């Protein structure tokens, strides 16, 4: 067989086509490069309440995640998803440090987190408040408002205080009496001081932390239009202009003096003269239309919460280290308070040198009177009407133990509850612990009359580590003997108070600044049982309707902390300070 070979010469175009086909055949799926981590992260604070974060752009990113955490501890949380390499974080606390980090995003793909950057928000501007508030006014969190005297919010005016705002008293001069500065809300005025858990409103001393003292400034005074049992003309305690303001004679029990929420008052109680100290919170004939919840007083020189007549309700109250009584009520007060914590320890902190005020010699947890005197503007003495008929529910009242408070010959100090001068009322679902005189005492025949009439009720209480629990039989002018409470479901315990809670130092321990206190009952604690339950006893159900839009609920536990709660209501906004 003969083979004939021929030579094929392809055209140039065909060769190029073959090359192109070969090249196409070599291509597989293209994998984009991994997202790079954002770099060059920097932060600035353009205002006291904001932070600007910027970083170098990541070329293939379609967006970013910005995360923030507290300066110390805490976890990062996403706060923004910008598409450009910058983000402004607002509504922050002034003069506070935060940590930030950035993550690049491309569809469902995310990069590693950037290096953290810490940014401190800028300082507030100090605004001197020299004039009364006579028109609608807003105080913002970017400023510090310094009260130069007693500043009044006038009839018809509304003062709005933003979350995180700082209000301070007049300047402090070493060795001199602090000027008596305070914020006073007059009849017909309102203050809407509504903070948040993360950004409470703070009213405190002008001195630096570590150099503050009880009585450095006056406090918060609220005057309403509700009724009381005083007649004639009765004025606010304190120097001018407070002592020119009459507070009794009102009839509007639903009166509204504003809202006070997530608000702390610290180192208050200034005095122009001895025994005329102001209180941290003073409520004069304040009506039930006023909102008071999540409020704290710290180291006031006089009473921490004092109610002069009126009907205002309150819940979630904290009082640490009072110079006098933690909760004081009189003059026909008929408000209802639930979830209350009070702590007194030693040694007590005195006012600074030059302050004419002084710590009280008859300090107690509760001090509750019917009408404050046997004559004068108490027209019927201790039987003046309307009777004081408060309701105190779910309270934790811890005293200092022995050796801290002065010993009173008449036994009217060092009491968990000093109940006297014709008052009625209800104390229920509470714990009273570590008081050096007694858990409670009932003084005066008129108060005993309220007790026998079933207008004074102490129910479902726990007494722990008190010097004694009841009044001694035969004691002069004392009526709170054990035989009158045999069906009141009151328990006593030989345990120590600090053993009841997750974190409470013993009586002899000096608590440090910024200490963490946990009022949650320990597992198996007597606090977890012994409450009234849902069915409230005696006349109590008729007294607790229309309480924050509903009816005050009974509890199976006693004290201020629900052992089953995952949210501890006192955390995140309260503080503990010695100075």
C-alpha cells in the first residue's frame, strides 16, 4: 500500500481561535481574596456625649460592623453597620472611656476583628445656674449644671433633665461651711428627671470623688398640692428662700410634680445652722400623679427620703449610709412604697470641717409619725387627720450593729422602725436586720390605738441579728410587745445578716468605695419564703389599688430582691461611696 503524506498549513485565524479555546479551557472558578482586617482604627470625641471612629477602607468590603464595650470588663456589642469607614456613636456618658473595634463585611463573610481602640468622651461644660427656672428649660448631658444657691423651678415651668446629666452643688472651700444650694420644685412646677439604667441622672457634691462629705449641698426638694394633716401655715425646712414656701393646705391628691426616674442624690443635707439640715429627697405634699422609681440617696447628712404629707407612690428605692433616718414620713402621708433597700454601716462619715450640720443622735431605718407635734399646726395633736397611713412593702433594712450609733436613753434611736405619734400604716414582706436598739418600737398611746383598731399592721416580716425584736413588756410609752403579733407571721432568726445575701459584708467591715453589693438571697435563705403571697391580709387590699397602673402585688418572699429574678433591679445605676 502506498501512503501519501500531505502538509496542512492552518490559517492564522484558526490558530488564534485554538489558543483562545485552550485558554478558556484552563479557567476554573475565581476565588476572591480573603477580607483583610480593618486597620488604622482611631477615635475622637467631638462632644461630651459622642465618639467618632474612623479606619482605613477595606477594598473589597461591602460594609462594616462597629462594636463597643465598657473600658473595664463587659462584653462587646454591635452598635452600628456603616457602609463607609467611619461611624459616630452618640448618646454616651460624658467623661467616660469606651473600647471599640471594627469588622469588615462582604455578604455573609466577615473579617477578623480590628485592634481595639479606647476613647474617652470629652469633658462637660460647667454651666453656672444663678437664676430660678421660670420657663420650660432642658438640661443636657453634655453639661454640668452647678447650683449656686437654692434654685426654684417656678409654678408653670417644666425642667427636663436628660439621661446622664450631672448636677452639682455650689463650690466647696476647705474649712468653710458649704453654701446651701439645692433644687426646689415649687407647686405647679414639674421636673422630668428621667435617666436610664445605663445613664442615670446624678446630683452630687462639687468636690472631687474621694473628697466628698455629707452635707456638701442641699438636695432635691419637691413641693406639691396634695393634702396633709397640718393646719395653718407650715413652711419648708431650710434657709431662705425655702423657709418662705408654705407646703400644707393642698387638696389635689392626684397632683403631678413631674417624674424622677433613675436618679441619684449624693452627699446632700447642707445646713445653714445646726439641726436645720436639708434632706436628700424631700417630698412636701407631693401627689400621686408624680412618678418616682429607681431612685437612690447616698450619704446624706439628714434623712434620705422624707415625706411630709401627700400621697406620692414610689418603688425601687435605695438608701446607703444616712446621717439620720433612711425613710421618714409624717403629717398624714398616705403613699405606697415597694422594693426598698437601706444599708447603714460604720464608721459614720462626718460633714466636712466648717459645716454647721451634724449627724443625728437618734438615727433609725424608718421613722414614721402621725402628726409631728402634739400641738401647734397639728390641730388634734397625734390624732390629727388624715392619719399617716403609708404602705411599705418588700423592704430590706440593714443596720450597723452595735457600737456605731449613739445609745439613746429613751430607746428612740437605733431602731429598724420607729413608729410613733399616732401613725397607722402597713409594713409587710420585709426584713429588718442588725439594728442595735431593736427591730421596731411603737411609741405613744395614739399609735397603740391605731394598732388595736387594725389601722397599723406589721405582717410577714423577718427579724435577724437585732439587739431585740419587740418592745419590752412594761417599758415606758412602748406598745410593740410580742403578744400583739402572735398571728402576724413574723419570724426571727439567729443567722447573721450578711449570711442572707449573696454579697453583703459583715457588720464590722468598712465597705470600700465602688463596692458591689448583691441583695439577692442565697439559696435556701429564709428570705426566699415567708411572704404574704398573692392574697394580702386584712385591710391591705383596699389600700394598694391604683399603684403604678395596677395593684401592688403580694410576694411569697420577703425583702427587696426576688430570689427567682434574673434581672437585679438595683444593678447598673446605683453606686456605693464613702467619700
